[in-house]
């Protein structure tokens, strides 16, 4: 079954049940939707052109800093308000909606890492979603990510529950992070993180599932298995994607005890994918990864183009 056979699939931005069905198709067929951080109409167009040339779905995502850049660095972006970041992300989503159908492939529009200090940005995007939903019957964005991995796990999950409750009526997909992705991204520096925090446990991941699934099944988990943001030489980072399979098994056994037979109940996200070796990627895909971030690879490629 091709992804084109998914009921309701179309060229352009997909949301709600259709976007979720696309991620489930990816899990069933052992591939992941590639996710690219975009900071301009040029980078958006590049991703869409790549998707069109391969006839594959893509995910365009905006970080808080990248959103501010897209809106314009001269605009006010005050702490606690983040006006430019909200404006840039919303403008970027509208641009993708305008041009994506012309490229002939399905597109998921997503916002990337949102730490606790950036929640005003998240709130602003949700307000735009709610306004768009009221007018068009679907949200502006397909999905959003909360990255509260710097907070205690209990607080992380509780805040995610609060926001998923707000998102569920619009069928917006939530991505959350449990455990820490190493390296630096969008002003969050985890280079000195304790090594044990780079690896999530099955108990950690199950706590997320148990907390969020009663609200909505439409969430993905960026569990940590040694991931590091940035481009690195093979062997410099100790990835353990087999931990994701352990998490799936643990969750499946927990659900079986409740009388539910689900082999792979979890939907994972692979952060820090740039520089990963193929066998690690294959292991992760087989364990239920449905989205893979490859931003540093793309940035490195861009800056090494002739004339750049």
C-alpha cells in the first residue's frame, strides 16, 4: 500500500486524522518522514522541491529562533512575548499552505523544540491554530513539539497533558521529549548533560504513554537513545536505538496486562539524526520511529554549495 492510498491524503498540507494516518503508514512500512528546519521561503522551497523530485512526503518545521529569523531580525522579540517568533512561524505555515499543493506531495507543518522558557511562542501558535480551525475546520499547523526535557519528568508530562488537552479537539499531533538530546540547538545547550540522561528507560517512556494516551493517541515521543544535535563523525556518539525496541516491548506487555494486544503502541522521533550510521537508522525504524530530524546535514550541504 502506497502512502497515496491513505484515505484523504493529498498534495499540500495534511492535518488531523490524515497526518496521523501518514505517520502510522510510516511505522507500518518501516520508514520515517524526514523533518527539515526552515528559516526562509528559499529553504522551504528546497524541501518541497526535494519531496517532489522523490515523490515522498516531507515535514517542514520551524524552531523558535528560525521563526524569528523568518519574520525579520529587526522586529521586537521580547522575552515572555516572543512576538517575532510567533509571527515568523505563523507566516511560514501560511506560506507552506499556499505553495505546497503545487509541488504535488503531502506536507506536515510542524514547530520544533519548545523549552519551558519559550511557551509564549507555543501559546501564540496555538492561538493561530484555533483561529484557523474556527475558519477552516482544521488547524494551521499539523503538529507541535514541546521539549521540556530539562524539567523533572513529572512536570514535563503534566505540562504536555495540559497542552494536549487543548490541542486534541483540533486533532493537532503533539511531539514531546523525554530524556535529553545532547549538543546545542536553538539556544539550549546540553553539551554538559550527564550521560545517563542521554538514554531514556522503558519506565520513562511508559509514564509518557500512560499520561497522554487517555487524552489523545495523537502524540509522538522523542525518547533519548544517545542522540546528539549536530554533525559528528561515525563512532563519536554512542547510539543505542535498540532501547526503543525495549520500550515498545515494555509498553506492549503493560497493555497486554490490560487486555489490549498492541505490538508497537509507541511512535518515536529520531532527533540528532545527522551523521547516523545506516544500521542505527534501520534499527530505529524497525522499532517504530516515524519522524527523523536531519537539519545539520542540510545546513552543512547548503554552506558547501559552490559559491556559498
